C-alpha cells in the first residue's frame, strides 16, 4: 500500500511539474479570434557575444505549432527574429541596434518611442530585460500565416526602464526629433537610390549579355554562310581537311575558308597559314566561337563548356580580359556577372543551393556594394547591405524588396 501511495504521489508530482514547464500565451487569428496557447523558453549562449532565445509554442493539446528564434549578435549589433510553423515558410525580421542609441524595447514602429504600449500595432515586439542586452524576450510576432503570437508580457517596469534610457539618449544627442525624422526621410531616399542604381547596373549586364550573344550569332552565321558558298556541291567529311579560297602557287594566300576535323577557320591566310579571322574550334575542354589571330583566341568570342557554363566577351592571348561569365560548381554555387582578368569585377549575381544570394558590384572577387541574403545555422535568412565592402544587417523588408524586384524582372 505504501509503495502504491508513493508511486501515485510521484506520478501526481510529475504531472504538476510537467504542467509548470509551460507558460500561457495568446494566439490571435486574422479574424481577431483568439485562443490560449502554451510555450516554453530556452536561452543559450552559442558563442562569445552570441545569445539565443528559443520559444516552443504549443496549442491546448500540447502539439507544437510554432518555433521562434531570437538570435542576438552583440558584436555585429543585430538581432534576427525567425518564427516558423511546421511545413510553413519562416517569418524573419532583422533588427539592428547600437547600445548608445537604442532603447530596450523594439518594435518595427521604432526603437526610440517614449510612449510604448502593448496595444501598439507591431509586426514584432520584443525587449531586453536589462541594459546589458544579452537575451532578447519576445512579446508579439505576426507570422506568415496571418496569426499573431503573444507570449511574455511587456512589463511596466521594462517600459519605464526603456523610457528612462531613451530620454537619456535624447538628452545626450544633439539631434532633436525633427532632425531624426528628416534623417529617416533622407535615409529612405538614399536607400531607394542605392537599390535603383543596382537595378540599372543589372539591366546593363543583361543588355551586354544580349549584345555579346547577338554578335556571336553573327559570327557563326558568317562562317556558315562561307561554308555554304565555298563548299557548295562538295562532299565534306568531318575528319577531312579542306581549303577553299584564294591561293598563290597552290598555297592558301589571301581570303579563304579552311576546315580540319570539324573546325572552321574563315579569314586571312598567309603562305598556307591562317593569320586572322573568325573560327569555330572544338577544344578538348570547351568549344570556341569568335575572332582568332596569332594562333590564339583574340578579340570578341564565346567559350562554351559541356556543362553549359560559358565565357563571353573580349579575349586576349586565350584569356578573357573582360566580359560575362556563367559558372557553376558541383556543390551548386552559381555566378552570373561581369569578369575581368579572371576575377569577378563589376555587377554580378551569386547564389547557392542553400538559398543564399550575393547581388551587386564585385571587385577582385568580393562583393563590395549590394545586398546579401545569408542563411544562419538554423536555416533562417538574414539580409545585409554592403557598402564599400562593409556589411551591415538590414530589416528583412528591405532585403526582400531588393531581391523580389529582381525575381520579377524578365531575364
């Protein structure tokens, strides 16, 4: 009997402890219908100055319905908030802050508000418990399915500490609120100009790509025309060698067309040797169409590889000195953009199978001006703006506006 009572007591205690593991929150649907939800919160130190808060959100039957991550990188001064339902796309917000210029409460409506209220219409609302800014705590987040999750309540003490900190910032900041609004408007204009200038450069890339392609088509058409005229009514075998054109003393001299092993050389010959003109050549590793002289690729040309990679532009002594490349790797990395002396230089677009993207102006192989979309260790994305080689986190809306615009353009 004692054994039964002790077992029952342990079972009862385990139920009590189990129920205490969960805190209560609220889920509001698009029709303003609300229901009670439960959640637990875990806080981890991923590495030095990288702090993480994880919320597991459950329905009344303790079935997992959302997972929310708040990743705080104090060295880079950004927080990535990612909320995800199973088998649904993630909702991601990237928030930047400076300890000397930000409060403790953050909402997409602004981080320096002195009249914060929990009823404010925010896509996200979270805060730091103290000025050390280690672990962010979530209050509200609107997710991709239209629902709003309300978790840890925003306490009056937290708001008061936030307001005190913000007022202190304003006292020490020579800018007043009017100047702040003017600065935000100026920042928006600069951001719009930054994006539009990149879009124009992309348009220029594709226009140049089309120009090169049309030029190569004309070169190929010219050779095919020479073949049809000079080899007219002549039976040609691919492994044969044949010359038609001007001669002197029985040797190719002047304008002509030479074929050897399905390679074609059309242009000027001197004492039996091809000097300059346009060619179609099958090398071991690639196929070349374009201008040719001095026994090498020189001038406008196009190199095509078996895997559909290509180089298009101006060649000198067999190397592409300036043009456009489309290159892929076995791991799924892709680059389309301008190239100079073997390096990414000018506007280009890089992406990989993880969904990461780096679009903008490259120099010596590195993105120095543009936008990036990076995947964190948990598979969520964060967006950054790159200026003069310096990478700064931006809100997901800004990054998505840039990449979404490009995805809608016809290539």
